[in-house]
C-alpha cells in the first residue's frame, strides 16, 4: 500500500473548491468521512483535516496529469470525481470577444475532458468510479446572454453521455447535474430581474441551494447507483 | 513533477520493450482467446489487419503501459498525444515502434525537466 494510502477510505476529487458549490461539496464529503482532494487556480483559503488542495488550472494538461499522479501515489485510489470548476460570461453574442469563447470552452469543457480522462485511468485500476459533471439549466432553458456558457455545458452533457458508454466496462459511471441559479459568485453580476425571470420558469419557484446539488451528487455517487449512467438531471423541475 | 532523473539509467530499451509487452499481455488477458504471452515480440502488430488487440484492448494496453511507466520508473507520459495520433506510421503499429516512441517522449521530457 502506498505511503499515506487512503486504505479503505474512499477518495473524492472536486474541482473548483475555493468557494461556492465546490467548497460546499468538499466539506460535505469530508463530513461524510471521505478523503477529499480539491483544486482551484489559487490557494483554497480554507483548510480541513482530510483535505488536500492543489493549485492548477483544470485546462492545463500537465498540471491535471501531475495532480492525478500525486493522488495515485499518496492515496492509491480515486473513487469519485466532481467536475465543478466553471466560469461564466454574461454577454450578448454580438458583443462577445473571441478570447472569452476560448476561456470558457477551455475551463468548462476542456477542463472537464482532461479531468475525466485522467481520473478514469485511475478509477479503471480498481474497476470502480463515479464521475459527476456539472451543467446548468441554462442549457434546456436556452437563456439569452449565456450562449457560450450554455454551449460549453451542452458540450459537457454530450461528452458525458458518450464517455458513460466508453467507460462502463471499467465500472465507472458518468452523470451530470444541472443546477438552477444559486447565490454564488457565478451569478453575482446577473441582474436581479433576470434571476427572477429564470425562477418564474422553474417548477419549484425559488433559488437553488447547495444542499439541492449535494443531494443529486450523493445519489449519483452511491455504489448502488452502478446502473445509472449517462444521465443529466436538472434541478428545480426543469426538463 | 514530471521530471525523470537519470533517465538513461532507469529506462533501457530492453526494459521498455518488456514493459510494453507486459502491458499488451495485460490487455490480452481480457480477450476471449488470448495468444500465448510468450509469443509476443517486438514485431507483434498492435493495430491493423494482423493486430493482436481490438480497439478496447489497445486502450487498455496503452493505459497499462502508462501506468507501469509511472509506477516502476516515475515516468509520467501521455502516450496518445497529438503527434502519436497524427503520424503516418503510427507508433502503436508494433511493440517495437511503441517502445521507441516511449523512449522518445521520455527523453524529450527529461530534456525539459
């Protein structure tokens, strides 16, 4: 067993753990007794027993590869991956710079791809893995002003469905949760009336909560959920 | 993080050929009628008409080889890189070609470390 091995304790990797949903999920997993590895471009700014933070961009292939190698060496296993890291940019398409498109696709889509690829290599060793990618209700609601953000998450959804088929033989499931707006930095700059308009389009008319996301993630990552893969689950009653 | 100290000492061509064969055999172990593990040589075809592996077998073999390089030699490589996938003569065509490609990537990485 490698030094510092997690032994029987499941290991979860969550991206974008400095704040928001990522931090909530990391702390939620820790409370459930899991070992948690997290990452963000900057230091986490918080600490907890059982938590290790990595500073990297999820779109940096060498950095991602190095992080997964480090996890394998220190802990000897990876059970769960939640691709939460994401950026948004609210803008009319006709006013959106090309650089914004590159940045959003890099983080939201390429980052998810790279993490899934390297994590699945580790999970394959033990013939077990649970991958949860994060999308958004901006995809099915086709929200104006969020074209690139929604398109990048559409890519995540399609990628996840195909990946689910490709890694099923390795005992790995891949599912997607699509949250509604939650009070995070991601929507801080979205006008209040726009958020109210989105909420009116939900079946359950309120902002989302971190707990709502964690509930779906918990369902997807249960060992018993081995027969559930390639699914996209939207919150708030959006279909 | 991806450095490979004393590359010349730790990675001989013979060791890499053995490592590639071990990875391919691991992938073949999952096949229905695997060939005799001792029958694999440098000339064994990995892709194409007379290949010993199917597509999923090739994926498994590549991952097993990457894993062995990391575990046994501390060499962290992505074998299926852009060059590998676009080369006219695929480095995945035979055991020997793949061993050469591993050595080439490892040497490049060592030079950059």
